[in-house]
C-alpha cells in the first residue's frame, strides 16, 4: 500500500480527484485491486478524497472559466461523480449567484472580435451559436445571446408553411 499511497498523494498534489478517478489511475498504474482499495479507503477516511467537496470545487472552478451548467455536469459525470452530488454542486453554483446568461454575455463580450469578425450575419450566428453550445450553455441561453449579439433577420432564419 505504501507505493500506491505515495502515487495517490502525487496525483492529489496536482489537483483534487474524485474517488472514481483515483481508482482508475491506480488501476492504470498497475496496483493490485487490494492495494488500490486500501489506498482509497485510507484517503476517504482522512478526507483526502471526498466526491461532494470535489464536485463543489470542480463546478466553481469551471464556472470561473465561463463554462455552462450542462458542460460542468457532463464533466462531473465523466469523472465518476454521482448524479446527486453533481446536481448539488450545480445548485450551489446557482444559489451562489452564478448566472448562465450573464456568464455567456460576458464571454461573448470578451471574445467579440474573434466571434463576430467579418462575414455575413448568418455565419456570425452559426459561429456564436456553436461556440456557446460547446461551452455547455443551455439552449435557451445560447439562443438569447446569439440573437442579442448576432441578431437581425437573416434569410432562412424563419420558415413559413
């Protein structure tokens, strides 16, 4: 267990990890399942591994980097955080004053030059829509912010029956 614990602490030195991430990394490094389980148990007992605090910290750090709730939730899921813990972390963001729309607007303003550079309005709309979607903002926020910054009537925007 000493070697696996040393490796686990090395990983934790760089950033917090979820329990699932740590299990995966120990397995990938070739430690026996028994050694990995003992290491995980020790780290959980000593509060070095705690999925709830990991989820809160991850959500806050990603929100600070202007990501939307959808992407943050997907990232937490990919890191093995249980859905209920991920939802609580996202709720904490919202009760802490995080606003997807405000974040998306600030992001577009900061990158307005590259996102809305030249070209026809429809191309600008597609570029902005794709950018905000990749960042994980809700479809409603993406549509509202796209309309606000690259709005206007464009051919093909509306279809009539």
